[in-house]
C-alpha cells in the first residue's frame, strides 16, 4: 500500500522522454530503448574510439556504447545521471553493455575496472562519481573487480566541456596519478568514463595507469560525441 502511494505521489518516468513508465519498465521506456543510438563498436576492432587514440595510447580494446548528440535522448540520460543524481541510469547502461562485451573481452583477461576519478572537491559538491554505477554493473557482468582507489585526480579543474583540444590537453597533462602496489603490476585495466569527446582526459588517465609496471589498458565509455 505504501509503495503504491509513493508511486502515485512520485510517479516513475522514463529518463529519456519523461513519459510515465509502465509497470514492467525500468528507468528507460520500451520506445526509448528501441530508439537509443547504439554504436555496435564492440564488434568492430577499427571503430571510432580506437581511431581516436591511434598514436596516443596503446590499447587492447576501446569502445563506446551509445552515440551522444546534442539535445538527443542520450544527452538527456547522461545529464539526468550526472546532474540529477539518477545513478540507476549507469546501472542499466552498464548491465546492457556488459552483456555485449562479455564475448568480446572473454580472452582479454580484464583484471580491474577503473573509473576516471573526480577531485575530492568535485566529489563533495556532487556527492558521487557519475560512472560508479556504470563501472560496478560492468564489473558484475564481466566478473572482475571494480577499484576506484588506484587512479587519483591531483588537481581541481573547472569543467572541460567548453574547452578546445589544446586547452584540454594542457589542463590534464599533470592532473592524474596512480596509487599502485606490487599487487597491481602486470594487470589489465579497463578505464571507464561517461562521454568521450576529445579524449584528452582519458589519455591523461591512461598514461598514468601505464606507469604501473606491466600494465595493459582498455577503454570503455557510455557514449561518444557524434555530429
């Protein structure tokens, strides 16, 4: 009875189109699920993410789940996750993409999933890292560990969204570092983030991770910007 009253006062709506969710729907309505712009990158070893990091990082695997268009459904979902605290969106995307990645990464022997970290100040402001639930859902599907303590952000910086490629590269060059032990040596790390734009932040994080002796690196993001 109490649950019915809560649903009546605070009806659950789709994170994409804001329509009321039906009883069997969760987070995303059936219509929006069918309209999501899936990249299918996980099946393509020469996809756009791989090409973006050519000559920048040595990667074992790189892919993004969705295309991110301005004012599109994916932007609405990511903004709801990032700025409105709807962390369940990350869980849904992670479980969905994790299922796709299982067969592709079966022989890759991923050891740890590592999120792009927030600075302590940003974490206090927001209260959560927007990729945590995504990463934990991936870890569940891939049956590997999730570790948010390896990679750290040393420098607090303003949002990167309105900066160009040169500015982003300059601002991220010395921002990240790793806290590794001998236990982390010779491991394969899967670095994750929400939206891939220029790749400057992921490149900086990747370079930090690759300072660990014997480290191998893969990258997965929820989405990639697409014109």
